[in-house]
């Protein structure tokens, strides 16, 4: 891989323009600035205004089977816990652990099988028997059959991650321009040499498309296809509860299957966890309905019912609000990371679906390594931007 | 599913009562949903009617109007035209492909009168429907759902608050809260009171306290006095208002209540509760400019105008605008129609303007809806109402211009002053989120510093947070600032059990 962006190239302009001030853009900007690049982040809205502010802040390994995504998740874990360790308190990093619960003996058996498989690939898993469940979570339904505990699973407050990574990047010389929308690319033949924005042209050695769920539209401005689609999810937020009411991230074993599914219809699997502020977050629904922002009664009702099935005490607890977001989803459920051979100078870091918060740290570090001409710690080939066919049936209308 | 009403009216205050009875008398089938146990809203709030006393209506303006509306409500219910559902809050409203609206409601905790509790969950019953008391209501369907082909949203508003050092001490209340305790519960919230803020609403609160036996040490009005009386547009629009003002002036004099203009409470003092306030003369923008004085008090009633409740209108996607008083309101046309088909809005939610205007808007919305459904109209009536509403709006605008929230109010704040009391977010926290983390708009401030994320979901601190965000960026607040702090995904807290019961289709057979 040739150095795509270096300090030598331009006397004016940036080494790297990052499109999108979500968590992936922020992490990429931070690691690129740390590597010595002159970085400008452009964002059409406000920082963390898209999917980064619409999730729970999960850093999960438990929901992943062996493969490139698990490799990236494990690599990200190291980046969060080593490279970013000194800042962990800023974004409320909490290694709370994940508890995956099963309602029946056959599901427990399947969970054990998954655990064995994950252990062989570097995931820490503890088998939890029926009689130990209450030691982990006192309020769990007594009808559950068993669980698996994943101590590596962690949580952060994702908006604070974005804000602080951008703050740290600014401290390293980066510039963040919000309210600035990319309207096109500067080209030199095939080569991308910067962006056109509502705030003027920005020449740059490289451009990183970190536009999340809207990355397909940004790629389209450069004439390349990156099929990122919205997959809607709702989260219910309860009234504040006493500390440690729910101690871990608790979810039902069916969640793993739902995450990997490509079904367009509504799927809900209960994911329940507490936060620093005392509220309990209840996810996770998945459905492909474009960018529809109306509250789905079906989805929030299912979330509530399934959360109560795990924690019967939640029945009388009040929901204060619900929020929704659009996961940036690619047909093969893998993110798009790396240089785009179809438009030299254009890079992508997008399509992380529901795992973007957790995967952002590793993604940012890998992108910075590749941009500065080093061999990335992890092979980026599985995430290649041109791995998709040039056309497909998956383009959905992408409104602003 | 039970009957689909022609219209559901949300709110039984001046606008909602007028809309409901007018719609029913025009021949429509009406559902009237209200959070309170008995009709009247905030404006005609009164003690439990089953234990009424003659003096409960003291200080109530337009009580005969209310009595008339209440009588018409009674008649319409007896005729089976209005299904009245008190004590229920709408927490979610949706619209299906056919244009039918579904309101999901939860008990508000205010409707637990014997008549309503005995019928709750029992569905529609002729016994409750024909009940003789205005406070007794019908029960909604088992799941608390109401369906209707049109909506008239008359959701009113609540006190607008500005933080000031010490405002979180016990004994500091909203002016409306003090009034509600007096009118709704016959409770006097303190003995030595200071009433402060801006606007004509401070006067009935002060005189109400005095009449109930409190010593009102001062009314601190941030703006110059009674300017609207000299405002040719304002005073000429609604002559009755001048009479009302004169009556209050006389009452203030009779109770010897000091009325200090261009004066604000800049700090509230006390250890465990209010002991005194510090007041200061201010310039036109609200900057302290004169001598400071301390006044002993055990009750501070603060009122900075009103914030309209827009949750349901925003949930449906209605267009909004920033009104003269700085509040976000629903944009409506000359027939009270919002930008969403079938959704009418009347009263404070379209702009704070008082009960008379709200009643007129409620009537007009019902008449306009009835006409759109082909019902015969009384010739000339809508035109006269529209003219009256126009005059009322001009008067309200003149009042808003006379009693603005002072532009420099954020200068009263200290680093440690709490802005969001639910989540204990201070002014300093907001400043740091802005200066260090790049939170340049209210939504980002909310995400990074958590104002408006607690129990009240921004109802108390939303206006202040939007104002602080704008001030930190050296600009005026915009509708875009206010919108994220005015919209709520759930219009009221609701138990997960109730949410789970909304839709049973997600349960697999073995569950």
C-alpha cells in the first residue's frame, strides 16, 4: 500500500478530509491527527448527530461469531483499553460485561456451542448455570435456564466519545467544521483531490467517507457504489432507577441470530442495561423501512414485552422516552474500510451497522495506519470497498 | 375496536371545552380526553366540585363562560354526543394509512374520583356515560385507546421558567403552581410571598395570595409597566382587557402590594429553604443596573410567561414557528388547521393568548371541521370568530412585546446555578459542553451535558437551555433551537406493562 496522504504533498490544504463527525469519523480523525496528518472534519449537521447518538454505546464481542467482524471487535477492544485507556473516564467507559441468557435447555446448549467456538477465537466466555443467574442479576426472571457471561463486553457514552475524540484531535491540530455539507469531489482525472462543500472547496491529499448511514450517497458523489442501507432500531428509556438495578448488559440468546439476519421485517430481541444516570435502556429492534422516523407501536410494544419477560420487575417501571436510529447496514453485514481503487484518493470507513461505537476505535487506528503508508495491524481485505457488485437491488431512497 | 369518533379533542380547558361542545352541537361524535379530573384546564382550575364552596370561583375570570360550557358539555354527554375521558393523559398519537388517528392514554393520577375508578377498564357503560356530575367520565377502551378521524389539539401550556441562583430551594415555585394550589386545593403555599417575573399573570397570582391571607412583599416585574395600555394596537384590540387591568390595579392597591417595575429577583437566599430574595433594578435588557435590596420571604412565585405543550402536534409532524414571546408554537391557518391533514390546534399551543382567545379558537376549529364534513354552518359566525381571533392575536402580540423575557437574563446565572434540576446540570456544565466539546446547538448540548434528559424531559429547562445555547453562540434563539427541546417521543411517562399490552402480535405462541 502506498502512502496515500503525507505531510509532504500539499503546502495548502489538508492531508485528510474526513466526511462525517460521527464516532467513526471522530476516531479516524483522532488517530490520523495523532499520526501527524493535517485533518479537517466536515459535518453537514452537528457532531454525533446521526447514528452515533442513537444507540446504547456497546463495545461487544459476545454477539459475534468467528470472522472478520469478530477480529475487528477484538482488535478494537485492545485499542479502547490500551491506546485510549487514559481517556476512558471521559466517556464513561465501563467494562460491565455482557450476560446472554437462554430461556430453555436447548437454547442453553446452543449458547454453550457458540461459547466454545468463540473461545477458540480469543473471546472470554464463562458458562453460567441456572442457579448462578441471580448472582449476576438479582432481578432476572427465575424461569430462565442459563446464561453465558462475556467479561470483555463494555459500554461507553457514545456522544461523549465523539465530542472528546474530536476535542483531542483539535488539540493535535485538526479542524472540525460543522454545518458544512459535502456537495461533490475535486477530481484530477479519476483521482479524488478534495471535496466541494457548502463552505467552499477543500483540497486534500485524501478524503475519508465516514458518513455512516448516509455514506452511500457520499460515495455516489464520487461515482462509486457503496451499498449502505438504513436498518431502523428503537430504544426505550426508563425512569431513573437505583444504582446497579441491572448490572450488566443483559440480552437474550436470540439477539445473535437477529443481528446476523438480513430480513427486512421487524425483529426484536431484548437487550436490557443500566446507565450511569440510572435510566435503563431497552433495545433492540431491527427493521428495514428506509428513513421512516415515526414511532412504531409494534416495535416499542415488543421491546417492552420482551424486557419484562427477562426482568418481571420492569412491568411497573415507566418509560420516559424512546428514540430511534438508522444503523448503517451493508448486505454482508461487514463494514467498508480502506482505499477505494475505483477513485484513488477516496477512502471509506462506514457501514458498521449496529456495532459502530465498539468498532470505531479499531477502525480509526487501522485507517490511520494505512493512510500513512504503514501495514495495518489487521488485514483490511475483508472490508474492501469494491467487494460489492456494481449494481444491485438494494438501493433505497436516501433522503437527507 | 370500539367506535371511531368524528373527532377527538385533547384537553378540556377553555379551547378544548369550546371545541368539544361546538363540535358535538354541530352533530359530530366527539371524544374529549383530559388529564385533570374535572373540566376547566389550568385557567378554570377549581376545587373538587363534589365539595364546592361558593368562594371557589373568587378571582376566576369568565366563570359564567365556564359554567355555560360545562352545562353544554353535560347536555352533549347526556345526548350521547361527547364521550368525556378525564384523568387520562395521551402519551402517543399515531395516524394510519386511512387517516384515522389513534390516541394511547395512561391514567394521569388526577382522575381517581369514585365515578371514574369504578368504571375504569369496564369499557363504555351507559351508567358512566349518563352520569350527572361533570367530573365523572367515561372509561376508554381496555387498552386506553381512542380512535378518531380528526383531532383538535387543545393542549394548553405551562409556566415558563428561567433559572436563577437559589431557584431550586424549597419555597420557590412557579407562579402557576402557586395559583394551582390555591384554586385547585385551597392551599396557601407560604405566608410572606414575593411574586416575580414578567407579564400580567403576576397580578392575579399576587392578589390571589393576598386574598387568601398571605403578605405579598413585592411583585417584581422585569419590564416597564402597563405599556400595552398605551399601545394603540393592543389596547384598542380588546377593550375588555383594560377593564381587567384596572380591576387588578385596584386589588393591588387594596392589599397594599408593592409593584416594582424593571426589577428582577437575581438571587434567592436560604439554607434549607427560602429565607429571602435579592432584587435588583435592571435596564431594558435585564442587566442589573440599580440598587440591590433584600426582602425576607418564605415563598417565591416565579413566572416568565408560558410554554405551550406541543408534544402531540410535533409527534404528528406539524409545522411550528417561533412566536413573538419566543416560544415555539404550532403554525395554523385561518381555520386553526395545522400542516397535518385532519389535525386542528387551538389555544395556547398556537400562541399564548389567554382564555378568551383560546375559547374562540376552540369554537372556530370545531366549526371549520364540521363544515369540512359537510355540516351546515351558521351564516357569518365563522367570519365573526375569525375577526375576533385576529384582534385577540394582535392584542396578545402587543402584550408579548411589552413583557419580553429580558435578553440578558443569562447574566444572572452563576457557574453552579442548576439549569436542569432533574439531571442536576449546572450553567457551568453547559458552558463547558459548549466551549470544550463543541456543543453549539441545544440538541448537542442535551446529548453531551444531559439537560432535559430526566423526569420532566425538558419541560422545565427546555426554554432556558435553548436560550443559553443561543446566548453562548451570540445569537437569538430560533425555532430550530426550540424544536428538539419541545418534542418528546412519549408525551407522558407510561409503564412498560402498558406498552407491552399495546400490541400482542409480537408474542410467539409459547410466550
